[in-house]
C-alpha cells in the first residue's frame, strides 16, 4: 500500500490463515477453564484512568509511560484503554456485588493496550487470558492456579516452561524491606540509572526488576525481602511449596521476582521460557489481597494470573505442534441459470445435515469451478448441471480419494460419506 492508511504500529491484523490457530487456542482455553469451574466475565476495553492509577500504582512504567489515556470531550472524563485485566475485573466484581454470594472463580480474554516499543512478543495491542480467584485466602488456591497452568501447557503441546515463585510478604513486611532497600541503594547512587534514581524513594522494589545490565551486580547484592518476612507469609509460602511438591510441579524460588504491578502481596509466580528471546515470561501472577479494598470494595483476599496469547501461540508454533486448518466438507459446483436455485436448495439441505458447505459463486465453467473446489480443501464436490436438475439428483465426486463419482439423491449423501469414511 502506497500513501494509504495502515494499521497502527504495534497493533496487528490477524489474517484468515492465522486466525484458525487462534480459534484452536481459544477452544482449548475454554475447555480447560470449564474443567476447573472458572466462569467468563467480559468488561469494557475503556475504563476511568483513576482505576489503573489506584490499582497498578502511580510510580510504575505502565502508568507513567505506557497507558493510552485521553479526555472524553463530552464530559472531560479521563479515560484509558485497559493496559491489563485484573483492575477491570475487580471493579466489575465490586460494582455488581458478586462476592455477596461467595468466592468467585472468573476468567476473561481479550485485547490490552500499552504504548511500548514493538518487538516480537511485545505489541501495543496484545491479547491476554486472565484468571482471577476472588475471596479465597489460603495457599490452596495459589497452588490451584499454578497447577492448572501446568495442565494447560500439556494440552497445548508446549514443553520447556520453567516455574519461578517467590513471596512478597504482607504490607508491613514490604514497608520494612522498602526502608532497607532505600538505604542500600542510597549507598550505591553512582551505579543507578535515571529510572532507578527516580524510583528510589517512591517505589524501590521496582528497581529490582530492572533489565539494565550495568545494574545487575548491585541488584544481586541488594537485601532480600525474605529476610524480613512475617510468620504468616512464611507459613503460607511453605504450604504452597508443599502442595506443589506433592502434585509433582517443579519450581525454582526466585527471590528477585517482584512483578511489575504494585498490588501484589505474598505469592508471586512466573512461567518463563528461553525460546522467545527477551520476552521470556509467558504467564505471570500472584496474590493481591489488598486490591479489592484499594479500588473501593470491602476487603477480601484474591489471587490470579494473566498469560500472553501471542507468546503462547509463538511457543506452540516453535514446538511444531500441528493445528489443522479448517476446510469445508463439500464444495457445490453448478452451472446454468435454471440450476442456480436448485444449487442453493441443495447447499442448504446439506448444511441441515451437518456438513460445512461452500457454494460456488461468481460463475465460470465446470473445469474452472472444479479447480476452486480442489483448492478449497473440501473432501467432496457436489456437481449440479442441467441433467441433475431434471433428475433431482446430484453428482457426488470424492476429491481426496480414488473413488469414482456417482449420481445420488441428496438425502443419501450423509450415508454415502459415512460409509466411505468407515472404509478408510
């Protein structure tokens, strides 16, 4: 396209030859979540900006640099395209009082938006599946979320993912740790980059998540949060590890795992891979017991995770896991003005029988139409001409097997195809 309108950079079209792969993933995803009793919730793509400032944290990359925020010119409200799904889910749960009837297992799927530098596995419009368990306080639900992820990877045919877990303790633990961390980084100011210096007093834990190679030695030697861990958080973390070991889930403890969002406490985890370059995290989450009250609801425990769909699809393709592209069962070939109405009727009757049917449109002789039928991938062609119109039959021609074509009654096609499949 020259001097034409194109898609916004980092926001990609999903074309027909790709979308079937997405459909396969979505079908697997829905089956998996239903097996664990999670129900779908769908929230708006646009929310009040304050929701994300309150939940994600004002001093974070997402809020400071990455959100698509604009003013609604009709009422001057500040609105934002959702950069993640947990805050919207929690807002909906509070607004509609869903916890009144007890704990909730919920999931959502859809596009999120962040203004980042586009690269493989990191886009400005990207897609997530998020799973939230609200109202559950114990480590058993933390373990369920991790175990169910492991099952999903198996169903997708993905191998080689590593699970990293850690704990952030409670609010008091983090306050103590924050003080120690500020003191430590103050002593190493000369080694910190601009972002780290800016965050030193507002959000020093985020410095630990820096990817700046020049700061890794300083970060590695920083105080460890687990040294300040409260007893309840320690017991919670130990219980989680015990369940995972009992269920045969391998994991590594990563004490530098802080997550990029401010609302996490206690359990945090990530599933990571070495196969996608810099974008190594494909699924991440943890516990966020304070978020519901923070957004304006009655205090309740909560835990969840989100996975990046584009990254998981890339991993599925990396492993060579074949996904069969859908093709029609039957392609209806027809010629002649008087024949057209009969062809329409035949195609609809075949669909009534449960077949996926493409009715040829656009004219052309039988030879040209048969080329289209073959290229469609259909297993059979139904050929209709003047002779078929007279006899009220059709010609059934197998396209993928060395079987002769035959004139048959429309109502017999299902039985004929079924018998052919049994033979093969």
